[in-house]
């Protein structure tokens, strides 16, 4: 199956989990395609000042892979600035947030795997 970039719809979510501004999701697969193994496979776009608030993952883990920009990730209470090519994983029961403090737009590939 091929999915052209022009066919991937942008979904905008405001103030996600207490975060600031808007996060744009480009869902690369839908629920049926993920076959109950994952619940999200998307590219997240964060403009300056935008992000997803701190939250925990129960029964799932989340992976981030930075495609563009330098987002700040809070990983279980410790903040890290990530760069293109860096990745982060939030373990089952762990918590995290992500925010873009930089001028450049940040793009992050996100995958949430179910337990």
C-alpha cells in the first residue's frame, strides 16, 4: 500500500494534555493498519512555543525521532534538547512532555506501541 504525502491529512490539536498552542498531526497509519500493536504512528509538527503537556503512559511506550528542529523533551522530570537524528523512548509507566522553544519548526516522528 502506498500513501502519498498529498493524501495525508493534517489534524490540529490545541493545548494537548495541558500543553501550549497547537500540535499538527500527520497520521501515517490509521487504527486498522496498526493492528492493535500501536495506537499512533504520526509526524508531529510543533511551531515555536507549542507542545504536548507532561503525561504518563500506562500499558504503552512512546518513541520520538526528531526529523527537524530542536524540541525539548521532559523525560521523567529531566529535560533534554533533542536534535535531528536523536530519539527518545518513554517506558511503560513513564512520563514525558515535548515543547518547541526554538525559532525553527520542529518535526518529530512519534510511535506509541501497546503492551
